C-alpha cells in the first residue's frame, strides 16, 4: 500500500498479520492470519505515532503506543 501523505495524516484500523511456515528461498506453504489492528498518525514529516492492539495469536491482549521519528532527512516538498 502506498500512502499519500498529502491526502491523509491518519490511518485507522490497519490490519496486523502474522505469517507462519515457509523457509527463506524455499518454496512452501505459508499461513497468514489477521492478529490485530493499528492506528497510525503522522504529526510531521519526521514524526509519527503507532497505536496497536493484538486480538489473537501469540501476542493476544497486548496493546501499546510507539512514538517513531525519521532518521534521515524528510522528503523534499513534504507538507504535513
């Protein structure tokens, strides 16, 4: 999914998935299931907040919030 930051500074109910099975560089079955959701909010071109909640899987019941910052320069022309 590509995010157009000029059109939106928030993403709500973004699905979190867990994949099991498969091996690197080897064909095989992979099982992918939804295990929670997240909300993403961009405060600026260099800062964002992610809040998450796991509803199933090995992390069921865990919730939290992370404050993230960009380690490289903001893209030229960013307008948040």
